[in-house]
C-alpha cells in the first residue's frame, strides 16, 4: 500500500516537469508492482497545453504613457500646440511598438533589444524633425543625462582598465 501511494505521488510530482520539457503530447508511464502481486502498468497520453498568450498593455495604458511623456516634454521644452500633437503621435507609436515587441519577444532578449533600439532611433529622428534646433539640443542634453551618457567636455576620473589614458603604458 505504501509503495503504491509513494509511486503515485512520484508520478504526480514528475508530471509537471515532463509537461514543461515536452512541447508535444507527453506520455507518462507508470509501473507499480505491489508486493506479491502481478505488476500493474499504465500508459497515458496527455494532450499538450496551449501556451498562455501574454497580452500587452491596453490602448488606454499606452495612451496614458504617451500622454505623460508628451506632457513632460511639453513642460520642459515649451512645445507649441502643433508640436505637442505631433510629439504625442510619435510617442504613442513608439510606446505601442515597444510594448508589442515586449509581448512578442519576451523569450528572446536579443531580438527585443534590437527592436527597442530600432524604435528608439526612429522616434529620435521623428522628434528631431518636429522640434526646433534649440529644443532638440535641450532634449538631447536631458536625454543623455537621464541615460548616463558622459559629457565629452567634462569627462573626468579614472578610465576603465585597458582603455589607457594613464601613465601605466
């Protein structure tokens, strides 16, 4: 009795691991031989479970992110109403593309990073076309500060190992 119970628990514990590894139909075989009785064999085939579809954010969430980003840019760059609407459309499109890529390529970080980089560069190009040169320069400075890009004129400190710049060469 104990052997039957233990083997049943073992099969139940192993089943999720088998299902997680095999994307096709999984066959679970069990072989139980109670003491003094003939062996009992069972073979069951289980249909594969469909992978759950991870939905991205709703249109309302994307709009909220785009509006918040646009409001921040409007405040900091003194955008006029026409610029504000163009920038809002650019931000909306970029956020939508990134969120779609995140849900589609959540298991492929390299592909996701490439798409995010592409969306970011196309957004930057579109924003450059909308802003005045002074606004774009201010936007670039703020963006670089936020992203931690060092300022070329003010680079100080010890360079990383192997990049030289010191007297150790």
